[in-house]
């Protein structure tokens, strides 16, 4: 018997074992029922050519893994298994490599399903969630790095991990940062200003000028109501609000109230009329300006555009300019969130939270929203902290953005259900006259103002191509700018950091290409932040410079309390 015989025999046994495992896995996968609920549901059908290729690839990679295991530690390229404990433990390294092989194969099976794209996306999402949860790094019995730390600390890391687990159970969510180090108004949301107006839905903050002169035309920010406004005012060196004030703009910001039971029956119409429309009129009254500059971020941009269309239907054109940051006006392509939206899901929400719910309207709890968004990136925003906090007994480092991310907000059920049905499901905002809001037919093309539209290239909440899809819906002059990174990090990219890049396009005869891909192909990439491009665009819309006001508000709208105000401090 030659020297290769033992390996050949082992490899044959290994192939038989993995072949049996493959067969069992395939049977289980095919029995998965992710179709329409009810009698019409059918087992999944898999593409046979893809299935055969995947099986052969699996067996080939399994053989290679077995050979690497016999020679020493197999190569593992994944940050979850990058620590020294994994590298020095052959059994742990092999288990990690085998897990990654199985994960790749299961994702391949998901791609081999013969179904429409939405069904396939749902299957991929489900498989991704399951594989992320089953990683050996998530379990103390298999996590070589956590075991190594437990030995080195004589069990103190395990004790600290249990303390962290009990703490997070008490607070109701996994800690992503040391929340004890942050306080709204003390070291986040610190730009000086005053609350100059409030109603039951929002407080209006006017910020103290940082220049001797300001543009005569003020700036109004409408942030999303699904989280708190201070994502735009985290620290002085990464605050969009402070940066805008430093450019000489008299700046106002809507700070949405965190809804409680008293607001559970509020509708989309209420948020439009009592939100941006009330804010616009208040800013006009305080400043004396007939028109103002406006900015909407994410859902805030959808709300702002709807409000401006309502006002246009009433014969009013209060916006001198409109900036939309990572905003959906056309909901045709909504990225990963699309997997959650269908008629059954929307009806379920309407029956439990909407106006016709048996128990009356309800609140969508902020923690549910926060958990959903976290599981869109499970390895980075969930299991990474489970491992660090509980298995290793570590305290996550201070990070202002993650503190904000954990500071969730509730939503009134009727508002949320209307938004789901008419925007995400039926995509009616882009259709002129299809929606009636506050008694008016909505037509986005009726807004007579230039638009600055921004998208983030790696955004999984508002894909940049979906942000670009806003441009055909608006009639005024439009500018589109693309930034690097994701939904939040792409927006919060101060120039002083010198990070990332952005793309601009001059257009052809002042017109943008019809397709987003054509825009990118002919766009120019620039290093650093997109903020200066925006402020250069905004500057002429601000009008002439005048002396900065010495006091906030006006005779009618007196300061109520210092910024950031009470509303933003209310917890969900």
C-alpha cells in the first residue's frame, strides 16, 4: 500500500459522509415552504443544473478542506474567526472552515431556487439569518477566542459576560456601545440653540448663529420621525447642523416627539399638516422670509416632499430650494426592505395597529424597528456584540453613532400602516393625483423649486439608484450627488475627516441621464466629503447676507427652552 492510500481511503469515507449530509440537507431544503400561505403552497423547486454544479463544488471544496485539516490549520478568511485563538486551535479552525463551506453552499441552494426574485430574496434573507445565528463563534463551547480569554482571566470574562447579559436583558436591547458615557444635550446634540415652537408632534429648534452675518433666507431641516434628529448633530466635528450654521445659514430643525399612547391614533395627514407645514409657516413668521430653504433626510425627505406638494395644491410655494438626503419618492426598488412588504404583511399590520384594529390603533414600538434594522446586517450589528459582550465579557467602545442607533422611537400605528400601504406596497407617491393628503391631490411635479438629491452608494435602506429615481418626478432644476459608504455613514461624512469620496455630474444641457447607471458611468469621482458641494449649491439660494439675529425666535415665538429640548430626550 503506497503512502497516498490512507488519504485516499479517508477521502473516500469523507466523500461518503459529506454526500449523505448533502442528501439530507437537500431533502430538508426542498421541504421548506416559503410560498403563499394556505393550500396553494408548494415545496421549493431547485434548478437541476445549478444543483448538480453546486453538489460537485461542495464535494471538491470538502476534499480540499479535509486535506488542509490533515496538514494543519485550514485557511479561514473571515473576521469572525480572525483571532489568535482560532489560528492556534486546529479543531476550532476546522469547525470555522466547515461552517463557512456549509454557509456558502446553503446560499448557493437559495440561489438555485426556481422562483420569482422576491421569493428568492426572502429565501436568501432567511438562510443568511440562520447561518449568521449558527456560526460557531456565537457559542462559548466552540469559540476558541472566548475560551482562551476565559482561561487567561481565570473566568472573570465569563462573569463579566453574565453581568453584561443581565444588563442588556434589563434595558431590552443588546448594547452596541457604552451607553452610560453619552447623554443627549451633554455630549451629543450639543449645538447651541433654543426651542422656539412646539405642538404635540414636534419641537422647532432655532440654532444660535456662529457668524456675524447670516443669509436672509433661513434653512429648515426635516429629519426622519422613525429615529431622533441628532444623527445630524452628534459631535461638533461631525454635525451637519453645526456645519450648516458655520456656513452662515440661519438654521431651524424639526425635533419629532417620541410618540406615547396619547399619540397612537395620529395619521400621515396629521404628520404632514402638524409637522413640516406647521414648521415652514413658523420659520416664515420668525424670519420674515417669504420662501425658505428646506432639507429632508430619509423618511423626513418623503414627508417634506409630500408637504410641499400639498402646499403647491393650495397655491403656495414656500420652498426656495429642496435638499433630499437618501430619500425615497419612487418606491419601486426599496432594497432589502422589499422582502418584508406584501399585501398579507400590510393587512396584518393594519389589523393589529391601524385605525380598524379590533382594539383600536396601536403603537409600533421603537425596539421592533431597531431590531429589524439591526438584523439587516446581523453579523455586524447583532452577533458581533453578542460575542463581545457576553462570551468575552467586553464593554463595547464608546461610539456616538451607535448610541443614537440604540435610542429608538415609537410610531403611531395609523401613520405607519398608511405609509406601508401607499408608499412601499402601492407606490402611489410618484403617480400624480393618486394620493389625497390633507384634502389635496399630491403631485410632486407641482413643487416649483430646484432640488439637490443625494444618495449613498452602499446604502441598503435606500439604494442609490432608488434615490436617483426621484429626479424624473420633480420638475425644477435638479442636481444629483453620490457619496461613498452607507445610509448613515455616507451622509455623516464631515470634510475635516478627509474620508471616502463622492461623485458629481454636470449633466448634458442641464439635464441628468434617464438611468442611474448611465449617470455613474459618466460621473466624476472626487476625494473627500460631499458637504462642500452641497453648501456651494446652497449658498446662492440663501440670498444676501444680513446681520445675524441677536436673540432666537420672535415677539410671537419666544424661546421655550434650550436645545435640544424635551422631546428628543423621551425614551421609547
